[in-house]
């Protein structure tokens, strides 16, 4: 079986280091491993509209931002197909048919949808489109026959729901769809990077992000203002490392070589953590180290972004070509699905000849 990747991001803002740690970094690695036959990277504008229906301009503006973030992180359009979701009508078609295989109570139980409804204060009036977006995500994944979906941990319930839809579809209509596997980051801290405010998830909707396109100065200010351990008031006080976002970011991004370069007095991250726990290590010192670590990772991304920012028509061309290519794959899947569901009235010659026979008897 071919190995195919699909992942997506909602164009609701620029991409942040949570996206990078949770998914984007992995995508670039997998892309360059040469182990995958096809890689589809989707800008999920239709999904973004499910909770931004009144703000299409925001979604429209952010398509190019997300595309610039992809390219500057090393997504290579020669190796990966970047596409725009709304331009592939088959994704709506698939969603419509898959909806018949999912119950309302199953959607209500989806933990990601549950927490996102809460976060958006949608409890009293949930848009139907938002409520059903796990179904459209199943359409996105299966339209491209994806075997592998590299995402952050928040997407686990979505992948489970997709697998259920695939199994249900295949059992009702015969083996047609490919069941995908989730690929989570190896690094535990990257599964769900917290926000700079200490909230459980860095998220565009919560405004607690360090963006890939932030300037060195913005990064410095954001890190210096980061939530740490509220009980660590004086340098001498013992501090908490668990749940402290500064240390979680170091878990996600620091490498041994960073210690050799910026903090040679500490052997490694464990030594730094132990000192913080004991007391006598101030937040400022740890934050300054984090700034250096992040700057090493983000500076080359920022520089590549500048190059693409000077060629916006070229970026739109990449999106157009990728979308056209993706359309071919999605229509092939759609034909297979229609055959399986017997909604291929005009293509099924045998069916037509049976009808002729029936009425001529
Ligand atoms: P929104 O608030 O609009 O939902 P978001 O910040 O959650 O935006 P998405 O576009 O929904 O971002 O997520 C895109 C991808 O990035 C998904 O694979 C998701 O798992 C991953 N991701 C997003 N935020 C994080 C995070 N804080 N840590 C790890 N992975 C993340
Ligand atoms: Mg999200």
C-alpha cells in the first residue's frame, strides 16, 4: 500500500510554535525522508469558516500567511502538494454522505469538539457546520487516501472518529476507504504545547502564541512576559518545573548543543531543572536561555519567509497548482465512493442494461 500523508491547518491566524512542535516540524522531516509516496498539506479554509462564518475576510487574509509559514518552515512544493480546502468540492460531497453514518450523540461525545464549543462560548447556539466538522475532517483525510496524519494530541479524537467512519463505510458499502493512523510527535512536550499564559494549549483563538513570523524583539518580549511558577517569587525560592511553560518549551526545543553554547555551567536540561527546583535560579536567567534557543530555531524560518514575501504571485501559483493536483486525487476517490454507494447511475452500464431488460420483458 502507498504511504500518503495528509495534514491541515485552519487559516485563522499565522502559525505558531505549537503548530511547529506538534505537526509542522514532523511534516518537514517526513517530507525529506523520502519514505512517503504523496504528501498533501491543506489550508482548511472551509473548516475555519465553521466558526468564523461572519468573518470571511479574516480567513481570506490568513491563507497567504499560512502558506508563507509552510514554505518558510521548509515545506517544498516539489515534494508536497499544498491545497486549499474550499476549492475541492468533493470534500463537501463526501462530508454529506459520511454524515449518514454518524450519530448526533457520537459527535456530542467527541472531546475536542466539546472543549472547543466551551472555549468559543457556543454552548447555547452551536453552528451545525462547526458541530459536524469532525465529519468533514474524515472527508479530508479519506479523499486523499491518507495512511498517516501527523498532528498534535488535540486531534486524536478526530482521527478516532475518522477511523470509525471508514470502518462503517467499508462495512456497509464494501472496502473502499483507507483507514488512517495518527502520527504524534516523539517529544512529549510537543504533543500539546501550552500557551505563554500557562493555559493548556497554545492556540490562535486564545491569543497566547509565539508566532513563527514574530520578530526577535517580539519573541524576547513574549518570553520575558511568560507565565512561570506563581509561587517562585524570589530567586532563592524553590520553583516548580512541572506545568511551567518555560520549562515545557525547553523540553520541546532545547538541544544539548544549546547548553554548550549558552549555559555551559549546566550539564543539561535536567541539571537546570534541578537547580530551579532547589531554589537559587531566577526566571530571568531561564527565560534568557529560552530566548536564545527559540531564536536559533526561528531565525532561519524568519529569513526564508522574507524571500517568499517578495514573491506573493509565486506563492499563489504554488497554491493553485497544488489545488489542481489535489482535485484529481479527490475526484478519483469520489468516483470510487459513488460506485460503492451505487450512485453512479450514468456510469454503470451493467445497471442500465439490466433496466432495459427489466422493461422489455
Ligand atoms: P484554532 O484556535 O483556530 O483552532 P489552532 O491554534 O488550534 O487554531 P489548528 O489550525 O486548529 O490550530 O491546528 C493545526 C495543527 O496544529 C493540528 O495538527 C494541531 O494538532 C496542531 N496544533 C495546534 N496547536 C498546537 C499546540 N499548542 N501544540 C501542539 N500541536 C498543536
Ligand atoms: Mg484547532
